[in-house]
C-alpha cells in the first residue's frame, strides 16, 4: 500500500469520528443501527470505548452496549476485550 493511500485512509478515519453523531440511533439499515456502527468506528479509531465515549459525548457503557449489539447481530467478536 502506498504512503499516500495510507495517509488518505487515516484522514478518512479521523473525519469519521467527527461525523458520527449519537443522535443517528433511529436510523436502521438491515437491522443495524447506524449509531452502533459509529460507536464501532470511533472505538476502533480511538483505541478504546472510553476514548470513543469522550469523543462522542456519551457514556462508555452506551458505546460498549452498542458494539455488543453489533457483534451479536453479526455473530462475530469485533474487538479483543480485557487486555
């Protein structure tokens, strides 16, 4: 992967955290709440549920539960926990 492409992807991730808003919770696509996708995206970008919650101005438990709902719906674990 080129350096330019890596920088572009990093910039997109940074912008995604700013664009995700918890008020999108009522938007659902194929059973997935858009809010939960935002929680997942910002958590992966920030590296923790706590930092994602701070960035989104919501409680850490809301982020954790949102990611858990997404994992349950998809039937996969999206993050390693407890490390």
